[in-house]
C-alpha cells in the first residue's frame, strides 16, 4: 500500500504547490547550476518532482538491500515523500538530485566495507571520488571525509595507506575540474569548510528558527534510534548503524552552519533512514505516533 501512497502523496503535494505558487529559485544558491536559473519556476519544480519520484523507488530498494531497518518495509518511501516537502522551494533544483544520488552512493560504499573488507582500498578511493564530486557542488561537503574515516575504523580496515588512497580519490575530481578551468578560463574551485553557523546568528528568519528546531528534533530522533539499536544481538549491526548516525551528524552540522540551503540535500538520506527506523522499532506506539505528528507539523510549517 505504501508503494502507492508515497508517490501519490508527492503528486498531490506538487499539484497543490503548483496551484498555490512556487518560490523563485534563489540565485545565491547552486552557483554550479546557475545556467538553469533562467528556467521557469514551475518547470524546474515539476522536473525536480519527477526525479524525486524515481529516486524514491531507488532509495527504498537500496535501504531494503542493505538491511538497515532490520525488516523489509516500504515506509522509507513515505518518510522520504514527507521530507521532500521539507526542502525549501528556493533550493529545490532538479539537478540538485545529483547530490542526493552521491549520498546514496557514499552510504552504500561505506556499508560495503563491512561485507568486502578485502576491497577496502578500492572502496576508499571510490568514496573519495564521490566526496570530491560533492565538494565541487556544495561548499563544506569535504566534511564527508569523516564518513570515509569512520567506515574504515568501524570495519577494522583502517590503515594509513587506505586513508591516503581515499584522499587521492577526493583530490582526483578537483584536479580534473581545475585543469579544465585552467584551459577554458573558468573559476577555480577548491574545498572549503563553510562553517558559518548561520542558524545561530542574532537575527534569524522564520525558516532559520524552524531549521534550528528541526535539527533539535532530529537529534532526539537519532538518540532514540541509537537506544533502539543498542539492544541488537550483533555488534556488527550496531557499528553499521553508527555509520548512518555519523552521516546524519555531518549533514546536520552543515545545515547548522549554512541554514536551510542546498546542504539539506546532504542530510535527507540518513535522516530518512533514521526516522523510518524509529517509527518501526519504537515499542511505545504513543511515542512513535507523537514523533510522526511532530515531523508532519514541521513539514507543514515549512510550507506555510
């Protein structure tokens, strides 16, 4: 049933937003994709929504394959559909979903280190490449190197050589891009930390306040998820879950730093998985329902 409800929810919400009006894509964001700023707002949002529908199925299938939720369920799609409407219209660029797919790839590779430790060096390089590509698009995303280090340490495959291999992978797309920039006189791009803590500034907008409150809510949800996994029968499962929490912490750190901007695309993947697991595993139904209602309330407030 959820396989039908989640796409219908996205379609219904998209129709409502198209009728009610979509905020214009902010030129301050997505400088890498600035050439699409001339697109009609409604067309950008419609294409983005179509891609989101496709991504929902891919995301749901990947989470089931990895076994992160401990059972086969399609609830991931429903939670993702709700998260879709937590993305501010001003940054909902259809090409932004490339960042989302990079996050899926990173999480998949980080989990693969457990299953194939003999290929840890190869996986480290590939993760580094994906992080480098992400760094070309979003400021501050070099922090994802922490996820690479975490995957190696928790899987017991960490070594100086593999860390260096991962860093070489990270530098590879930056090297090729800047080489092209030199030839064609583009602007050079280098990784930067981007930690400005925009959500903690003195004068905060309504969206900034909502963003800060939402981060606090997701921190509580993450804590609940850790407690629910702590009783797991295997150490391996607990360590794998720490990877997901670490991924979400990096995304949350960037949102705290830069506000409700394009960095939200880096937090949706782990946040969706964490919230889904909590809704599935919390034994207290009242608590589970309360968490879901608070989440829906945040989505509605962001869209109000």
